[in-house]
C-alpha cells in the first residue's frame, strides 16, 4: 500500500464498517500495527488475506499475492483406500489433503516469521509449530503437521487413513453432574487417532525438535456438523470456532501449497505424492439486482450542483471492484450478480449487494433527503398503541420495572420446536428468533442473583416469533405481541414491625396479577394446566415453570387462552413467579363498562352574558315547560338555562315564584349591542306572557 496515508486507510476502514481499536507503531518491524474489529457476519475478513481483499476493494487496487507458487502440485492423487467409503459417507469433512515429507529438519523459525507471530501476541516455539499458526492467521485455514514416526514406524500407506464415529463423554454446558455422550468424527491412521474433526488435533502426534519425517494434513469441516454439536459442548477450541463460522473453501488449496512450500524451504525434505478427497463444490450463486431498486435505496449523488443517480457503467465498475462477476440485462433493466465463494455466506439478498455498493462508493456521497411532511397532517395514536400504553402504565403502578431484551436467542435456551433459525446469525448466542419473553427475563434474574440482588419485579412488552411452515401453510412464520413479567420479593409482607418479614407467595403473586386484570377490566378464569388442555404458551415455557404450581388463564367471555402463570423451577431460597400473556388476546378481553352518558360541548373563549329573571307561575306551569319555551326562541346564543331559586308563598295558593338564569355566549365572537337588544326583546315577550316582575 504505497502512496496512501495511514489516516486515509483508517477512515476508509471505519466507513466500511470496521472498528479501529488501536493504532500502534511497532519499533521491531518499523511499521504501524492496526487492531481491528469486524462485523459479526464478516467471517471472510478474519484472516490476513481476507482483510487484504477488503482493503483492495476499498482502495480499488489489485491484490498481489506472491506468497506461494501456483501449481506446486501438478495434480492430486485420489485417496486409493479400502476405507474410501468412510470419507464418501462422512458428513463432517468437506476437503482433506494429505502428503508425506521425509528428510526434514525441525528448527527455530526465521526472524520474519517470529516477528509476524510476535505482532499477534503468539510465542514462537519451533518451525513445525509456527507454520500452522502462520497459515491460520494469513489464510484462515487449518493445516496440521504430524510427526510420522509417532503415528507409525512402518512405511506410510494411505489406505489406512479413515474417519469413524466415536462417542465421547464430555461435561454438560449446564454443569450437570451427569456427563453427556457426544458422537464425534475422528480422523485415524489405522487405530491411531490424529484429530477430532472440527474440534482439535491429537497431542500424541505433534512434532518436536527431533522430527525428521512429517505428515501434512489439511482439512475443512462442515459448519453444519459443528453447529449440530455446539450446544452440547462445555468448552470450545479455536479450531471449533473457526469451523463453526464456515471456512472458505476457495483458499484451501493455496493455503495448503504454501504450507508445504514453507516446510521444504526452511526444513528441507522430499515431498511425496499428495492425496486428496473433497465433496462437490456448491455452484456459484446469482442474485438479480434491479437498477431502480439501487436508486431508491441509495439515492442520488450531487454532481456539478445537480443530483444524479449512479449510471450502469459506474455500478458495474463498483461490482467489479468488489470482486463480483456482473452482467447488465438492458431489456429488463437489472443486473445479474455472481457472488464469489468467500462472500456467499453474508451476501444472500439484493439488499446485501446494494449495501456493498454504497459502502465501497461511500455512503456520505449520497444525498439524504427526508420525505415531505404536511404541517396540517394530524397524527394520532392507534387504539392498539393506546391499549399497550395502558398495560405498561398499570404494570408500572403495580411496582414492576420495564425491561428491554434481545429478540434473538440461543436454541439451547428456547424450548419450543417452532423456532425460526437465522441463516446468518450475528453471534453464536443469537442463532434464532425468540418464541417467548420468559427466557430472557429469567436470564435477567440470574444476572441479578449473581450480583447479590434477589428481589426483582420486572416486565417486558415485545414480539415473539413462531415457525408455522408446513405443507398446508404457505407462510414461514408469524409474529405475536406478548407481555411477560417476573416477580420475586424476599420481604413482601410483615404482620407487625417487630416480626420477621415473609417472602412473596403463590397466592400473593396471583393477587398482583388479578389486580392487574381488574384495572384492565378483564374477567378471567384460572385453570390447572392438565384441565385446560394444550397450552401453547406453557409449551414455550415448560422448562421454566413448575407443573404443579402453574395455571392457564382464559377469557371468561370468549373462552380463549390469554396466558400462563406459575412458579419458576429454581433452587434459590426465595421463589420467583412468572407470567406471560398474549397482548392482543388480553386487550381484546378488556371490556370497559359504559355507566355514564357524556355530553361534549366545545368550550368558548369569549365572555358570556348572564340574565336572571323571576317568574310568577301558576301551579299548573312546570319548570320544564318554561325551559322549552325559552329554547323555542331558536336563539343560537343560548348556552344554558338553569333554575336558580324557587319560592312558594302559601298566601298565594295558586302561584309560585321561580328564578331562572340564562347564559348567552358565542363560540366565535364577543356579543355586540344588537345581540343584547335581541335578547332583551325575547325576555320582554316572556315577561308579558307570564306577567312577572323583574328583579
């Protein structure tokens, strides 16, 4: 990388999605050393060559690789073994190459190799020990060097190499006393174990300073095989982690050739015939990428003061810069992009290719524009959001604290077969989408217990995902909105100040949930699990709850399951109680009683005109008839008519005096002189009709 500043390279790496942890000048090699963190799905850059490919794309410079001679082996000989079926039927191995080198001399590594290992904080031991580590760092490949004499003293016969299944007892990841039997695939020569495929190599065949005959074995293991046993392993090796991320097969041959070249260059020796076996390679994957889709997502670029979209030639040049093979179909206006083998794991959709185009071109060069927004547009929350907010408010009033956890989970911790697994998980602990909220809340409780906090009252509102793919169902999965809570209190109740406090009990926890239902106006029925039939929510949490201390919750009106409540299976001193409810079913069951009739009137900001009149009415005249006559004036300014006072004089046997208060008000203006004059005229007519005297 000549003629490029270090800060320019760092800026490009940061904008490309890398985290630059440190930049240190190493005096031993006289150069800068950058410590980087890559994205969780970019397994292709976890080696020197992968990172070099990425920097080559970012700088648009060709990649020069002269570290190995192409064609060191003109051809590979098939493993002509009587045990070839072991390899053909084996699901673990994808590639394996074996070669025997005689007349070698193990010694210390050259200075440049020792410096390279020192930069990566690896101690140099010997040449045969350092070369596999160097190959792993540079290529990301696993190549093992065995001492041939430790394996067998007789002449090597390739027919004795085979792979067989073997059960091993390992400790459980849950620290259970009973060990688990795991069926691993072992690479053997005769009865001598060389390596547990995809896990580790045998320490009985490693080289020492007296080694003069070596067997170089390179292999790639299927990531599906490794992932199938990872949940049963209590510990994981570096080899195990690399194979679980899927090692690139396109670099396997070059990495193996460089290994052999380094051995004969620095240790001497004569190379025997190499033998190999491999499963068929996957065909190249083509992705259809529409041009208008690129323009819609990335937007235009400002050139000469005017926004313009990327042209076809520019897009093709960027795809070529990324190492993709692409063709533009002009008739249909789309690109056919062929993803290289080393990127097929993280580039599977058109949006992934568009992201790569924007990343290489520079996201900062595209114009970011917000869509137009009308100031007169009224924004209002939907009824579902309002109901969710009400549920959240009531739970907070009951003393629960809201939590927010990941929507991803480990398949070990979710106990339902209806999980949706991810094709490209970010980390090993986030292999699938969660199908319940309870597991994450239990993790929060375990974390608090480790730090000495045994009292916890938490809840979460979030989405869960369930796999519904079947022959009759065309959909892949479905989302549900749930609310879950976990309550544990070691000092919940004290009868008096001098007595010892009591922990939260089952019925008290149930009472808190019943109060929650009461405030939501939900009438529920509680059933034992074996009486309520199959509970989908209990199926998702059955490994967490005690069967005898759990109940299903149903809506009384619709007889539909709302949720589940129960006591956690726990060895702790104080019990904890868990509930999980389907939020949609819960809010649908809420029936607010309508026991009042409300009249809503617009409120006027203008002053009112008040008139009090006293009428002498006959006993046969009712107050309602007077009000009706006042409203019959059809005056829109009349706001209200109220009875202010009523006086009965026993000397006047056939009459009574009633005082009315009439309020006049306009919604749009202040009353003027003409309005007041019309009001007085109407009242005069009323006075004449009832022959009263004005107060």
